[in-house]
């Protein structure tokens, strides 16, 4: 599975958009980009995933560059409850592919 | 989204005892489940992959005789920490896939403290 690189930490003002970058320059053609987040002392929560097209759901938007070597998770209107560690993970298709977690980005949403 | 539960949510035990943690998929059948461990201020570390009706596959460095995994049904996987020691104190988290799904869903975690 391809490795990802994320900034260690970021701050965001409440109500503003939070843009979390992720580099995955060694991603293979059949590998998806997944985003999960972990709020303190809880299990990770699925946010969104994509292959090459941009994706949007009720939680966030995922923008993947055309060469697929990087992506950005966008939380359109961050709230204090969005404070968490955000993990960008690359995984192959099918349900045998493991999710290998890196260190993630600690997002602090400030009032 | 799919719901995965874990029981117990936290457990305290004496050194040398065994502890069993259950992971259940509540509203779907999970052909594959994963077990992770997380130490304070660290990321999740994958311990093993559990497939229903077959032996678990352990990651390198994880002692299979110490961390016994059983996936006896499509909705239940158990992790038994045998002869637990203080260094086994950690946050244990499971995740599950439904058949044909692309997304894993995680349980809330079980916090283990070995005294």
C-alpha cells in the first residue's frame, strides 16, 4: 500500500473551511484514497473516499489532483466538534485491503 | 452507516489473567474484521486480520499465542489477551467490512488496563 504524508497539525477558525492536505505520490492506479478521523478516546470515524474523481458527502468534500499524487479533504464549515486527528490512507480495492494508519493531522478548531 | 460495537468498553485486570474483548457488527454481516492497538499519543497499529471461519492473519511482530483471535460467526470476532501484563495496557479497536463493501467501519474501542 502507498504511503501518505500529512502535516502534523493545523488550526482552523470555527465556521471557516478546513482544508487538510495529503500527499500520496506513490499511489497505484487501483488504490483508493480514504479519510478517517479520530476524536479523542473514540474509534476512527469514516469520512469519505475516492479513486480519481472529486467526491462530496454530508460531512466533507474530497479533491484529488489529476495525477492522483495528492488530495485535499475539505470540511466546509468547521465546528468545535470537528477537532480531531484526521488520517489520509491509501488502500487497494476489495475488502481484503488493510487500512494502515500514519500519524495523521491534528486539526484544532478554535472559536 | 454501519454499526460496530465492542464489549467491554473498558476493563481493568490483574497481571497474569486473560481478557476477552468482543467485536460485533450489529446491522450487517462482516466477512472480514481487523484488530488494532493504540498506545497513548500514537497512531493505530494493525494487529491482525480476521476472516470468518478461518485462522487470523497476524502482522509482523504480533504474538499470535498471546493475542488469540476467533471469528466464529459473520457478526462476531473476539480478541483474547492471554496472560496479560502491564505492557499490554492499551486501547484495542476493531473494524469490519461487509461483503462487497469498500469501506471499513470501526468500533468504539476497548480500553485495557493491566495492574
